[in-house]
C-alpha cells in the first residue's frame, strides 16, 4: 500500500506542475508537506476504500500555529481530492481539530512494576497485573466478574455501559486461575463478604505494593503505563483507543504526546552537548 501511495504522490505532483501550472516552489512545498504527513498518517485498507487516519499526524503538528496547520492539512486534502477524482476511494478520519492536554500522565516503568511484583502475595500481584496488562480503570477492575473471563479475552463494561473485549495474556490467565483456585468467589474476581471489593480497597492494595519498593503509584498510572507501552511499540492509536474504552481517539492522543515528552527528556539526558550545558 505504501508503494502505491508513493506512486500516487508522484503522479499528483506532476499533475500540479503540468495541469495546474504550479510553481516549482509551491510543488516543493506540497511534496514536503505530504512526505512529512505520511510518516505519521495511518493507512487502513478497507473493503471498498482506503482510510487515512490523520490523528497521529494531527498530534504531531498540534503545537504549531493554526495557519501552519491549515497549510499542511490543505496539501493532504488536495491530494485526497486528486485520488478520489482518479478512481481511488479515500476517506479521512480524525480530520477535526485536536487539543493536547497540558497535564501529562506519569506512567510507571516496566522495570519498576516487575520489581514491585516480586514482593507481592498472589492477590496483590493479580490486582497489579490485571490493571497493567488490561489497561483497566479502577472501577472496571472492581466490577470484573468471573464470567467476564475466557481463556484469551476479558469482557469489560466501561463508562456509559460501553462493552469492549481485551486480550488476556497467558501468564495473566495462569495467575488468575491460580488465585481463583484458592478462593470461593461467587461472582466478582475480588470479593469481600459476597460483595465486590471497593475501589478504595483495590487502590490501597496498589499503593501498598509499590510503597514497599519506595514508589508512590496509583491504579490510574498503571493504565497510563499500559497505553504508553502499546503506543511506544507502534500499536495503531485507533486500536489503543478501543482497548482503553475511549469514546474518541482525541482522548488517547495525550499518551502519544507523553511519548514525545519522554523521548525529549531522554535525549536531553543522553546527548553529550546537553550534558555539557549542565556542567
């Protein structure tokens, strides 16, 4: 698909030169805008059309001034119109405005999570593992029932009674089976006196687990860790958004912003010239 798009981009630039009479400078500007955009745009082949998901690119350019953003998007719109006029059905997704939240979440590193899990008893370990490997909200974990679990999937009822299915890792399933074999659960995964364990009780378990290794961690930070790990491993933002139960991909964009912030921080601490500035 990428080779096809590259070929169509060349045809489009030639069309601008020969049919529209654009100047060399304008064509060069279009070429650069499209080159940059397609480093980030997700391309999805559907049955009768091709979908360009602009969300990752919108996140990338969100900090630019509105006029620059408009100019960059105009090149994409012109290219898409050209494709649709030439027997290719192309749709745009996430073509609306994007806002980046000012406050970034603080995920916990995988290494710190693994270290904390070594100090746990089985119930504590399961609470942390389910939050970290399923990306659940604390309310969703509290409401999780035995019947929601299958061998490879977990069915979650999220905000607004919206249902989603999340893959269950094999080692998480093994831990869950081990835990359930030692308890007499009637309905919920985590119960007390036949009722689901409260969110505050689950929150206390998480905080207590990480307190032992000198960290202050909330359940929601484990959800952040789940999301950023997936995105940093190149998972499509649309898939991550669905797994998190977000009603809009615009909500998921903050995790991509976070990834960029972490890369900048790592660069600042690693580059020799940055180190020279500190001395």
